[in-house]
C-alpha cells in the first residue's frame, strides 16, 4: 500500500518561496499536487508522470516547479513568487496509471497525503 508523507508548508509573506516535499513509500506512475482553501473547490496544481513531462495549472505556471527524485522516491513542489491567493492546504496525491494524470480526475488518485498548510500574507 502506497503511503505519502508531506512536509515543507508554512507561513510566508507575498513574494516569498517555499518547497514542499512528498515522500512515497511505494512506486507510482503519476504524482502531483492539489490544493484547497476553505470555501473553495479543490484544484489541481501540478502533476508529473514518471519519466514524463510536468503539467501545471495556469495560475501557477512560471512560478511553481514540480520535480522528482527517483532515488529517494520523493516529489517536490518549488513555489516561488507566492501570492496571497496561493494560500491553501496542499495535498500530495498519486496513482498507478500512466493515463489520467491530471487534476481533472481527482477520483483517480488512490493515494493522498495528509496535507500541509501554506499561508501567504500580503
């Protein structure tokens, strides 16, 4: 059973940076990040198929970078130029299919982390 452990969240002022980490206990083909703020719908942020290219939500493209360290079985999300609207609980998620690796299909993600809070102040 795949387990995901997230870390790296915190509070930062606008324009600052944070790096989130997600350590996976098992092999997965698709990994990515969702986020959700109270009162808002959950949205996909960034996703990556193993040995494939990353994809990003328009709202974070150019500011966020998703990457993976295969040797450590860890996924990262580097977040730069943070804005108050980036404030949310961030969740690492994964599944074992090469297809539907997108935030459009949250129900396909069988494995989820506990979430890590990111708060960006003005």
